[in-house]
C-alpha cells in the first residue's frame, strides 16, 4: 500500500471515529490514544526515513485535529 493512500486512510479513519463520539472529552481521548499508538510505534521500530516522515505527518495532522476540538466551546 502506498504511503499517500495510508496517510489519507488514517486521517479518514480518525474523522469517522470522531463522528461517533458525542463529547469533546471523548474526542480528545480518542485522538490522544491514536497519537500514543503512533508514538509507541516510532519508539519500538527501526524505521526507514520515509516511514518516519509518514508517521510524523500523521502525528502532525491528528494533533491539528485535536487542537481544533480543544478550541471548540463546550
């Protein structure tokens, strides 16, 4: 699977999961979990440069989503 497709899939998955969550707190918990999983993956694997760039890109985009949700009024 090429990385552009994987990147798009991960972000679409995150958006879809967030649609099912009702509260701001639950959305943030889900995004924190996703970020933790990716960070642990980075720690535990010896990654090639392109895999590293991919994961950093995903972390960046999910972090932006989380920031946007945190800024929403409760």
